[in-house]
């Protein structure tokens, strides 16, 4: 960091257009950027989200020139979009060579040794940014060189990477303010119907999304949550969560809330307090959480969920073979009990989505077949089948490198195709199996077709076209961009 005081008055916080190079994208509101704006009230902060409207490069360049910020802070949603993020940092530096460019989010948090090579970025914020971003701004304004050991802030000095790993996570989440959507028209997000994504497609509009907790204590080998949000589950109080919901009801007239937590039901009492609060306040909301732990569910919770307006469960069981679940994926799930709890949830009338993963190293073909047989036998509304993808800072990536399946973390070339080849299977075999078993399990009757179409925001014709294109392309080369365009 140069010992030069920087004048930082206008800041642009930006979500890149992740579809600018043709990949799929998710049009969720940039909740993290709205939180940062709320944390930095003394600055003139402009929120910009070209992702939502799929803005072309020319429009993005014009917006950057028109605002002419002193600092541009970009977020990153996934390592999948590293090329898209670097595309944006380059055009920003071309338009504003004197502006400070800061990158935060998932990319620097889990893949700093890769992304720090992007010379169009001046500083990288790893981990949670609510306090780190303010600390960086203070350092820039003071011209201090003391950033060499600042937790979670990385940069280059004399061409050499200076990487300060992030060590702390925020314990008091109630101290973080509610989001400030500023320049963004939140009504566009809250009324947007995202097709093909039933887990985050609301039943009622307008809707909002939030995080009621951060962190996950489990050690699934394919997940980088321990690096992104830590293994300690940190929870907002039930009162704080209910106050945010009330704020959204008053400000945006929302009719549904979607919780994006890794483990919403980690603390049963707090979950009960939130649900009782929803019942007592009579908002008339529907709600769901994008990921529920099947082993946390019991009759008391399911009954309260139903009474408080919940209607859908997304469960990540991952495998239908107990040995794979316990000893390979390392998830604390008993498949017999999981089946029982799914049946209990069905009795309450919940829509149920279940996620499975196939193709982890050492998994046998017979285990994969048993897993898919289990997936079919539980007879839920939607079964999602994913091919194991080794991501940076996961145990799965470590295994793949150790076993010689991949040479380095850079070898992952895609997120919708197989990357792992063993003596038991090839990536192509997994793609064929995934596409056709997904079709067989999910569309075995007209009733199931109609249900999936409804849950996915599709007409019957669109659902049939989805089936056909997935079979033809093995789920990997479909134009995702066209799917999300209305």
C-alpha cells in the first residue's frame, strides 16, 4: 500500500453482470452490498447492479464514467465467475485509471492466491466485509502503510502479493444494520419471477431474502462454507430477525420472506421464537429457507412451520448410500431417519426438494446407482442431481490433487460438467446418467410434470422443452442466459 492519502468521497458498490460472457446467472438482490451501504452512511455510495438487467458492456462503461467514483467496490458470488469478474475490473480500470478498485466476496475469500494476480484490482477484502471495508477506507484516507498485517485485506506491494488471511468473524450480527437499497429499485427484485429455480422462487410477491445466521458446523467435503462463513454458527436474535421482517413489510409491502442461511434450524429455540413471532404478528406472510437440515426436523418444528406460513423444504441429503454419506461426504445424516422425516413433512403438505451429488472420488458405480434408487424411492416433488465439482478451499479439491485426479486448483474448467475421472466412471458417463435419471425420477407422471412446472414458474410447454433440452445437451450446454429472460 502506498503512503499516499486518498480522497474517497464517492463510492460505487457494484455487482458484476455475471452473464456478460454467456453463463447462467441468478438475479437475486445484492444483499451484501446494501448492507455495506447501510454500514457506511457518511459516504456518498451508489449501488449498481448490471447483473439484474443483463446490461451490455457499453452501458456498464457509460455508468462508470457518469458516476466517476473515487472507489469501486465489486462483489463476487462464486469462483465460477472469475472470468466475468476480471472482465469487469479491466473495463473499470480502463474507464477510471485513477480510481481505487476493491474486490470482495467469495473469490478473494476462497481463491486469493489466484485472483490476486488480477492487476486491475488494488485491494482484496477476504471474509466478511462490514468492518474490514471501513478499515480499508480509513487506511486509504490516512495514507497509512500499516495495512501489511490488517486481517483480511490483501494487495500487491512492489509486484509482490501481500496476503493477510481473514481470521475473525463477526459475532454480534444484531449490530449490523438492515440493508439500505439506495439507488436500486427494490420493487423490481421483489417482484421478479426467477424461472427454473424453485428453491428461491416465492409463492407470493413481492418477496425479500435475508440471512438470519452465518456459519455451518458441518464438514461436507465439497463445501467451502467453513472458509466463507466459518464453522461457528452465529445467529441474529429472533427479535432482530422479526424487526427486519416488519421493516420489509412496512417499506416494501412484502408477502414472502426467503431465508438463505446455511442452517436456519441450528438453534431450535430461536427458530421457534421466530415462527411464534410470525404467528403473533399476523403478517400473513409465506416463508421458506433455501436449505434445511433434514436431521433437525421434528413434528414440533414442522407443525410450527406450517402454522407460521412455511410451505416448502429444500433438503440436501447428498447421497442415498449410507457409506458415502457418512464416510465420504461426511454429513451427519441417517438415511432411514431421513426417509421417516420426509414422510412426516409430506403429511403436513410441504413441497419437498432434495439435493443429491454423484461422482465423488472413491465412490463406486454401484453406490451411485443405489443413491439414485433411494432418490427415486422417497418420492418427493423435485430431485436435483449434481455432479461433484472440486472447489477451491474444500476437502474435495484436496483429495483430487492428492490422488492425482487434478494437478492444481486451476484445473476446474466448469461447473455444469464433470471434472473427476476414476476407474469407476468418467465425466461423460456421469453427465449422461445425471441427465437421464433426473428426467426419469422427476417426470414419471403427468402429475409430477405439472407440479414441477408450477414450482419452477413454468408453463407445461416450457417444462417439456426443459426436459428435452436437458437430455439433448446432457445439462451442460443449454443457453442459460435465454432461460432467465422473460
